[in-house]
C-alpha cells in the first residue's frame, strides 16, 4: 500500500521544486504587482494607503500612457504580420530542394547566434543617418532616429530580426513534417505550388502557425529592450511603449504604484488577445 501511494505521489514530488520556483519568481511577484497597483507606495515600495482604482484613473487620463498604448498597438499591428510573412516565406524557400536552401537556412539562423544587446548596438550604428551604411545602401536620406515614422519602422525591423530565427526554425520543422506522399499525390493530380501550399501545407502547419502568431503578439506587447537601446521612446514619445513607460515610471521615477498599474494593464490586454486566439483555435485549427 505504501509503495502504491508512493508511486502515485512520485510525479507530484518531482514537480514540486519547479512549482516552488514558479511560485517564488513568477506567480508571487505577479500577484504582488496587482495588489501594489491598488495602493499608494513609498519610494522603497512600502504600501502606505489603499487607493483602489485611483492609480488606473490617473493612468488612463495621462497623455503619456495614451501615447504608449497607441504606440504598442501600432507596433503590434505592423510587426506581427510582417514577421509572420517573412518567416513563412523563408521557411518555404528553405524547404525547397536546391543549392540556395542551405544558405537560406544559415542566414535565418544567424540572428539566434547574436546577443540581443550586441545586435541593437549594431543596428544603432548601421542606421545612424550620418555615419551608418543603411542610407548609403538604400540610396536614401532617412532620419531614422528623428522621424517618428522611420523610428517605428526601425523598431519593426529590429523586432523581426530578434524573432526570425526561432520562428523560422518552428515553421521549417512544421513544413518538413507534412507527409511527402500527400504532396506527391497532389502534384500527380496537377496541383500547382500555390494550390499545394493553400490546400495541403497551410492547414497541416496551422497549429505551428498559431503558436508563432501567439508568441509574436506576446513579444510585440512586451517590447522594451529595443526601445531602450535604440530610440529611448523618441522622437516625441513616438516609440514609447507600455513596458518602456513602466520602466520609466517604476525604475527611473520611483513611482512603483503607477508602474504596477501599467504592468497589470499590459497583462490584461495580452490575456484578452490570447483568449480570442484560443477561441479561434478551437474553431479553425485542426490537429492531426
């Protein structure tokens, strides 16, 4: 009897260290952040008085927060489809037989070998309007850090660079798991490459495509490091995102209550989007 009970409890015992670490370093700080957003906090983070939703009222009436929210949503709108299309096209090219397929794979994997901070420093030098090489290559005179539209485009380019390696790997793996026999039968029936993709490959890789979409939206909503290293929210707050404003309020200004409120809003927005995508998954995504 004791041995039987021990065997049943063994999986839970093995999971216990991971659950303890998750509670200490993920769930507990998350719950504290939500609670802190309802209080007035001191400069050292001590709760002074309960203020309810006052921090949220101040937040939503702030012009800076409205700009951050708008910039985050615009960046998500630009980044997610751009990243998805580029990764999918690159995966389709790499999945084809040919001499350039291996070169394409190497180019797509390259961003994974470069540290994010190093890559952003290189971006900052390359896109410098005075000494950078991008304007010379493109034969343009774009003020990447002084023009609001150009600065947002630069963030999208940086975001795609940071995500492309992992997303490309997932999509290539999904495409290579499509049964070759199905493709051969469709080709014998006279299907062209576009029909092969839309009727066979796309439905079969839909679960992976949905996962890439979810992670891309999550990365877009939480973007902060490229903003910090490239634009610092400028020019004129045109690239200031919600997480970057949370950094400014919570760590630079010491306003931990407002920073906690921003963090809670970011979580709420991301959670709502994920719920909508999961609802879409149940209706449109099919697993083998």
